[in-house]
């Protein structure tokens, strides 16, 4: 894989998978060649994660998330995977029952504890196959607070275990 053009490969693959989905093929495991699978592994992305972005894109009429949003989120994950994890995937998996409830709140922000846990799992590549960072609930929270999903991931990365830094960032986004 050529790292200089990884972003172009990502978008081309995304567009090809959108076409597959549009044509009625929702068997995402059939979408990826060996080269595609190697590429996804090299950036710390699982096929199911990629599918989730494609499916949400198609079912929203191409609006949310866009291919560019998916790329930016993948870029943060890729950076974390290559710099912090040194290209070695985590063997840990965060299952949905380990996530805070959808109604959990932190300093008055409903959903914040959940999206923080999901963001940390996304960064480390520990998302359960049935869980998606940037799902509809995440997008609603992020949109309400005018935060791009990739920006939120970077804030969570920078904050480490300090939840108050994340809360302060979310508060700073209030009008």
C-alpha cells in the first residue's frame, strides 16, 4: 500500500462499496478484494466499520456521513493505530453492555459518557462489530454541539483519561 495516496484509495473504495450497496449487495464481506482487506488492516479499519459508514451514507441519501467524514474519522484512527499502537491491533473488544447507557449524562450532557467511551474504543480499534462510532445517536449529539466526528476523536485522544478536558471542549462549543 502506498501511504502517500491512502486517502484516495479509501475514497475510491468507499464509492465502490456505495455502488455495491445501491445495487442491492449488502454482503459487505464480498465487497473487498485481498488488496482491499490488506489496505483496511494497514489503516486499522475493520470491514464491518467500513460497511457501517457506507450503509449510513446510502440510507441517508449520501448526506450523513459523507465519504469525506468517513475518511477524516479513518484518518484519526489510522494516526492512532500507526503512532500509538505501532500498527499492532488491540485484542480487546468493548461490547455494547460495557458502554454507558444512552441516557447517561455528564455535567448535563446526555450521551456524552457513551460517546466518550465509544471514541476511546474507536481510537484503539476495540469497537464491537455491533457498535459504531458516528452512528445516528453520535451524529445527533455531535451536530447539536457543532463538533465534527473526527475533531471529537482528536479531542478524546488528546484528553487521554481526563474526562474534564472533553467536557470543557464540549462546553466551549456552546453558542
